[in-house]
């Protein structure tokens, strides 16, 4: 079972923002018996996103992608995912309801730009976001099941815990592998000295 994590966005790629999302997701996957083989970061480049989604789709079984689901023109994840899967974007009723519910709960009117977030790849399963405007979605590309989540850490964490992990555990079944770790604290020894003593 190969699981991968991908972060998108120029702010992550350039180092302007630290990618805490991937660290959190990796920790949650490992503690649930799901090994992570690699982390990838890609900027807001449509062609590159498409290529990387296809590459992961050929290699991995599970992938979690964060970012690029917002209402602006540089939020390209849904379009790239659709193209990588060989399909198109369509208005998803579940996603539209999720966006509308966010604005209704705050007694605000949904603007046109926010409606963009309700367009998901045809055949995708909507993952409702109770904390923000951008719904996530689940989509198979190649042999890999992708989970696309918003990049806002609070929104992503809630969706990982409540939606994504239960689905992944159901998919994997009894193929999970758990590790026991022991931490030894040392003082005054170099790395090589510690290595020799442990041996």
C-alpha cells in the first residue's frame, strides 16, 4: 500500500509559508497504520499539476492533496484533477449545498466567485467542509484514490479526522501496519558515538 501527500500553492513552493499540513497528515496516517512513501509540493501551474496527478495516479494507491480549492483564478486543483482523470468540471449539487450552507450559517450572501468552488470533476465524490467555503472531493486518477482538501489548516484537519481517515481505513482494511517506537535521550555524545554504543 503506497500513500503519498501533496501540497499545492506558490506560497508553499516558495517557502513563504511553512507546509504544516503535510506534517500533520503524515502523522495522522502513520499513527493509523498507513505508511507514507513521499511528500510533494507543486506551485500553481496547471500543466505541472496535471502531470504530477497522473504520475501519482500511476504509482500510489492513496493520495491526499491540500490547497488550490478556493474561489480565485490561481486555485487550479479541481481543473487539474479533472483533466488528469480525463473528465471535465461540472456543478456538483452536494458541493454547491456545502458552499451555500457556509454563507447561510453566517447570514451572508454567496458571491459569484465562491460558486466556482462547487464545480468538481465529473464523477467525484463531494467531501463537505463544515468549517469553510471550499468543499473537498474524492476522485480516482489512474489506480490511485485521491482525497483533495482545502489548504486552510483548521479546515483540513477537521476533514482528515472526520471524513478522510475513516474512508482510507475502510479502503485499506487489514493491510495497515503499526510500529512501536522507543525514544532514548542522550547527552554529550556525538551521533557516531551514539550509533556505536547502540550497536
